[in-house]
């Protein structure tokens, strides 16, 4: 019960995903980035074990098609799943099982896959794909956030959404963006609010991780950027 964009940027090496669903806490259980390899999602009837299996296969250097073949060969409930695998060479493999709830399907484009189930229709994933393609000059994190909004604005899910997430890795072994809303009346809107507050802090947190002694206290950085200590502060 999810709509998801997997994407990467060949120019910067960034890779990530954004997604929203009608159930809570989508950010931890359906999708992940495999550092220097690609991105994968196992959704519809998600299984965290299958997600971890897909990640291990990608880490071993398997192509997206081989990852999908291995998952299909070892999962007795594969017909309930929706799987998408995208590597950093632009290769992809997708599968929507016949028991994934309608509307379910995907659109594969250059450097991205838009996929979803229990949607109002194909227009959701098509709008997501078109949005990703139209914003090629932007930072990947900005593109993914905009694509998620495009999916929502195209109708999203018939019963609305409850949770949302956006995750982006660059060249480091840690994400530069890992934000989620686990439960909200309008989670994509809440995620946008948090994202807009956090985005100027991305370089600060990267540098603080790499060299804590090279950055000032966060309070100083917030003041310089004109940001509140908390995005929800009055």
C-alpha cells in the first residue's frame, strides 16, 4: 500500500528513495540504499527479511535482474510483492505480483523507477516519473521530495497516506538525508516541512560526522542560517 520513487544521479553519485503509504512507519521496512550499488524496494506486502536478502545480493555484485530472479525463486509469497531494483549503472528490474492490490504497477525511466500499489490509478506513478525527469538539474534530494509530492497530488492512495520518508546517500557510508514521518494526517506535507528546515543543515551534518572539531556548535549554525532550533517551534 505504497508509492515509491527510486532514483540516482550519475553526475553526483547520489542515490536514494522517497515513499509514502497508508500504513505507519514506512521508512524502515520497505526500501533501502545499498552503498555504491543501488536502491531496492520490496513493498505491497513488505517483508523486511526479503529486503535484507536483496541488499546482500546487491552487495555481492548481483545485477538487478539476478537479484529479482533470486528473490522470486526463494519467496513463497512472491505473488503478493512488488519489487523494484535499480543499480548505479542505470539497470533496473521490476516485478508486480498478481496478488498486489490494484491499482498496482510501475514506470521505469532514465535513472529512476516509480512504483506503487493500492493507488487511484496509473497516473500516480506516471506523474512521479514525469516529475523526476523534468527536474534533472536539481539535487537528487530535492527531486525525490518533489516527486513524492507529485504522487500525492496525482491522487496517491484512495484512503490517503499515513507515513512518508526520504533517504539519500552520497559517497559516504552514511546518509546525507534520512527523514521520515511515521504517522500524520498528511505525512508528505509534514515531511516537506521537516525537509525544508533540515536541507540547509546537510553540509553541516556531513562535515560534523567527518570532522567534529571543524564545525561550530549547531546553535551557531542555526543562527547563521536563520533557522529555529526546532521546525515546530512557534
